[in-house]
C-alpha cells in the first residue's frame, strides 16, 4: 500500500473528527494534504502539527455550501501542488430531530452541507480530474445511507443522496475512482448542533458504542492506496459490537 505517497488530497471538513484524523494519517503516509473548513484557527493548528511531523499540508477557509468558495479551494490545491489526485468530500452536519418538531431550517442546513457540499466538490474537481485522465472522489455517507432511524429522516435522506450521487458518478466515470465511505458511530463533534432534547439523548445512547476517528482514517488510507485500476467503491466501518 504505497500509492498514497505524493498524492494531492483535498479534504473538506478537515477541522475536526474524521477529516482531521484522515489529514494526519494521509500526511504521515506521504500525501500532500489540503485542508478546508470554516474554523481556520483549527486548520492552522492541524497543519502546523502535520508539518512538525515532517508532512506536507496547506489549508484554506472553506464553506462547502458556496460553489465559488469550493471552486477556489480545489483550485488552491491544484495551484499549490500542480494537480488534484483525491477530493475527500467529508464535511457534514447532523442536527437530528423528529419530523414533527418541524426544524425546517435544520433540514435545509443538512441538505445544503451534506448534499450541495458534495455536489459542489464534484463540480469543482471533475473537470480537473477529467483533464488529468485520473483522480478519485471519496464521499462520506454513513450507516445512515443504509438504514433510517427515528430523528434521522432528513440526515439519512442526505446520506442516501450521497450514496446515489457517488454511484452515478462512478458509473459515468471510467477513469475516475469513486469511493463511498459509510462510518458507523464515531466519537466526534458531529451532532453538537442538535437542538431537540430527545435527539440529544438518543445520540448520547448511540455514542456509548463508538469508534475513534482514526478507524475511518485507516479505511480512507486503504482506498487511496490501491493501484489506479482498483476502485474501492464502498466501505462500511462499524464498531464490532454495534448492531446498527
Ligand atoms: P465533525 O463535526 O467532527 O466534523 C465535521 C466537519 O465538517 C468539521 O470539520 C466542520 O468544520 C465541517 N463542516 C461543517 N459544515 C461545513 C461547511 N458549511 N463548510 C465547510 N465545512 C463544514 O464530525 P465528523 O468528523 O463525524 O463528520 C465527518 C463526516 O462523517 C460527516 O459527513 C458526517 O456526516 C459523517 N459521519 C459521521 C459519523 C459519526 O458518528 N461521527 C457517522 C457517519 C457519518 P467547520 O465547522 O470548521 O466548518
């Protein structure tokens, strides 16, 4: 598994959780990582930590819901390193709630970040990868792309959408690898934006069995590291003892 070395990898949602862990692990394995998110102080600290370890990393402020911002982010990666090998569309939000709570603005936010964010990443990166003749999209879905749970109707819908978009892109793109990663429960900041009491409680219960973000980072490294003619299309990573 030596194929991560020198790859230029743009990661959205890299300021915490799975994105942060993946940036660090990929950089340790010789990739040139470009980190994007809104909290730039966190990005700066992570980039600094990677560089201290001898890795290569850059960062840029990014709001994935803004198409032009995403284009600027991906082009920043290309301008810095000459190409873009992998785009890890990882940014996501999860303000869970029962539908009858009518948290309609939170529904919109999930659709904007989790679906439009991924589409914006594809729109920004696809022309570059097609011109290069190769590339890889890794899109973060969830076990919520495979099952629906109460309080998760809209969140799961966004992740089913990520699954469908990724599969469609894969079928249409003979030269581009497309990987959908579906994590089970992982201990991160995800869900810190839940405003509905029963959903907050449910998440605490779910989190009793959870993985560290590094478990997902290792799966990402595996998918990136395969030779160009091997496309790892789908990975589901759950805690061993988890039923969901
Ligand atoms: P975190 O909350 O730790 O990370 C989410 C990241 O997304 C942060 O870096 C955040 O950065 C970024 N983000 C949110 N909104 C935006 C935005 N508008 N523009 C740019 N970046 C944004 O959670 P995770 O690491 O867990 O989440 C990563 C992905 O994994 C998500 O897609 C999530 O749905 C998915 N996932 C997580 C699971 C879990 O149990 N943790 C399970 C299954 C899937 P900032 O706020 O600085 O912008």
